C-alpha cells in the first residue's frame, strides 16, 4: 500500500503536462509590425501546434540593458486554440516603443525554467543570457524576435554631403507613404528635400532629414553638410568642425542582427560590434544631440568660416590638408576614435594646429571599421598607455552618471593661472576665483604625468560622485607648436548662451582667428 501511494503522488502532477505536445511554431508574421492603426502590418499573428482548446498565452521580452538583461513585458494576450495575435501593446494598453522584442507562446502552466547553457559569467544580464526567462518547458522551443517599427529613416553613409549631392536615404514606412524634409539644426528651419538632394545654398552644418507619415509618426536621420569648397582649399581662418559619427553609432539601440539585443556594448558588455548602417534609435536622434545643439545655434549666429565633416572622414585626410585649417573643432561627444585619426591629430597639433573639444570624454577608446561587414568594432578598453586622451586633449575621463542635483558650478582660476587665460573670460564678467555656469554628467580631469606640462586649469568644478570626488577641468594647454582647449564637461554648451556664447567667441578668436 505504501508503494502504491508513492506511485500516485509521483504520477498525478505530471499527467496534465504530458497530455499536451511540446510547443512548436508553425507560422509567424509579419516579422516587422507597425502598430499605428492604419490597417497595414498592425498585428503580429502566430500559429503553434497546440491542440484546439488549449489555453495559451503570448509573452514578450525586451532587453533591459547591460545591467538588467531580459525583462518580461505582460501583453495580456491569451486564448484557446493554436492562434494568437498581438498589436504591440502591454496588458494595460500602452504602446511599446520601436525596437526588437522576443516573442514566445506558452501554455497556461509554463512549466519549469530549462537548464543553463554556456559559460557562467558575473552580472545579472549575463545570467539572463545564460538562462533566459523565456526558455521554459511549457513554452515555444523556438521563440522569435519581432521588430516594432512604425517609421524609420537612415542614411547609408559615414560621410558628409555637399550642396546638390544625393543623400542615400532609406525610409521605412507603410505603403511607402512618407514625406521628407531637411531640417537645419541651428534654426529648426526646414528645406525641401527634392530627390533626396542637399539643397543648393544650404550652409554647412548638422542637419536632420525628418520623415513623417500620415499617422503622425516622425523619425530623423542626421546629415552633415559641407561648405561648397574643396576640403583641401579652405579660406584663411577656417575651422574644421568634426561630428562624431562613430560615437553616434556606438550609443545606438538598433538591433541589426535581430537577436533581440541591441548591437552596442552599452547594451551588452560582451558585444563588441555595432552596425554602421540602419536607423538610430530612439527616433533617429543621436545620443549627444541636445548637448551639441547649442553649438550649432551659436555657429548660425556668428559670421565665422567652417568646413564640416564626420570623424570617419577626418581619419582619411592627408596631413597636408589638415594643416590648411586654423583649428579642428569637436562639438560632439567624440569618445570613440580610430588610431590613425589620433596619430593624425597629434601631428597636426604638434606642428602648430589647434584643437577644441567642447564635450567631455574625448578620444577615450579605440575602434576600427569593418567595412565588409558594415560595422564598428571596439578594439581597446582603455588606450591611455599608448594613445592617451590626456596627452591629446589635455584632459581625460574622470567620472559620470551622478544625480543632477549634485552638479556644481565651475570656479575660475585665480592668480597667475587666471592671468594666463584672461583672454578666455574677456567680456564675461567672470573674475579670478568666481563661480559660473554648471558642470554635470560626464567630466574630465588633468593627469600630472600625461597632460602636456604647459597647461592651465582655467576653471574647475568639484562634483560629489557615486564613488568619491569627480573633477571637471576646463583646460587650455600647449603641446608642440599648437594649442588645445577642452571644456572638461559634457554640459558646457548647455550652460546658457549668455555665458557659453561669450566663452565660445573668445575661444574662436584665440584659436581660429
């Protein structure tokens, strides 16, 4: 009797599970849904091999970043039978943003979490990859990644464009119904974008192609427009403005290979390759856009000469061409660089060229372009022993990501140091030792061994970070026969035009002429 009772206990709990087959996907479509209510690809439909009447639920998962890993999204989709449909919303009716989502179907009893596969690594995200929450005995053995994409636009080039040149624009819209305009960053004014060509008369600068569909969706793609002169024939006192295409791609949340995890090391630390092509998520706006936009507005309010290109193009210029420019100016977050570009800039500076870095964290990590695979590959975690950010820019990364409530004002230098950089504060009303502006987010410090010896900390903010003090050092330095100005902080351009514009005027007067 005792043996029989034991057999009953062992068999009964598994009886229901054994009555249903293991779930397999029979069909799924479309692979890209655009849930905007126009009746075109609004709904994802799945069919599995479950018996009619079996209670099923649709589960969706999204990648939550390198500190989180996979997160479940409750869809509220359930039904009896082999077919289910999902419109890209949560159980509360909230529309999910564009991106990649892993979709699976499970029985009401989703069963046990299946054993881990692979090599264990530290971290929550790594654990969720090793043993993902969607690999369960009562769920699909072959879940799929689905892209939600209402509207998207991208430019298939790493370079800049001259007036009249055709931009290789790709727009993804239902039925191809979308309009495009070219919007100038500095004014917000839109220009006709006939035939996807840069309009004649468009001044040099950063623009965005703005795509709009009949449902009111909007998507952007950055476009750098050059001045209508040859790169090797600039007029005197011209600055070469360089936009950080490589960093734009590094921070992108686009999932080009459709594995559900965005192709960026910022999303998954083991990921070392990001796509050079495809839209920039979210909404086509580059990560540093708000921080750099004030520079574009300042530029449009001044009568100064610039030529404008991307950092990919910069690394392919001959030194003889670069030396024709009074200064090379980096208005964006130029964190990633190719080694050849670093070496080129160092020779340019040492030979008498001037460098201006208007955001923090310049030239911090090396990458290489993998052209056959349209990718950027990070090759070095920290290149300070070889190509140091301190040695080139005068400052290097110190810290970031503290609460904005801890932001601190810059304090101007005093004594002899102030006298050496008095030109910087001309007309600002900022005297020796006086506070001004604010330093927040990523910040840079000087290094006693790596920063060029002939340098002055023109102003500094001391910030209470998560793990101690963070320094934001606004620095002017001399190396070789050239000069370098670095703001030492990510938010310098957003201090307010009353301060920022005057400081920019003075930097331009000193380093560009």
